[in-house]
C-alpha cells in the first residue's frame, strides 16, 4: 500500500468554511460546536463537509449548538463507516486500511 499526501484545512480555514456560509444564510455555530467538530474532523475537508451538513440539517434552531453536536455525533460517525476509527472504534480488520 502506498501513502499519499493528504490535504487538511488549517483551523481558521475550517472555521470559515462553516461559519461564513451559515452567517450568509442567517445561522451560526456556537463556538463549542465548532471546537468539537474540528477535534473530530482533524481538518479533513470531507469530514468537515459531512459534519457541517448533518449538523445543519439536524439542528432546527438558528444557532447550531454543542448539544446539537453531541446529539447528532453518533449518527454522523455511523455515516463515516470505517472512518469512525477517528474516535477509536475501528474494527481490527480495518486497521491496515487506515493511514
């Protein structure tokens, strides 16, 4: 298996990717929700998009909160399939597939 370089967003870029579009549509992210999302996603653009989408759709209020993040996180991790290893729940058979 060969390894390739993986692009990761800097924290400021990741925050802007979530905050700016939300603000343009009259919504916002609570700082704690952003911090938790960034910790989980580790700057990977696909994960940032997935989390942002699921939080947007699953949070009814104008502010997406840390409570929303905590409530929706298990389903988001389920959507990630083998990538749920980011929280340490990967099956041993998947370990060789991860960088």
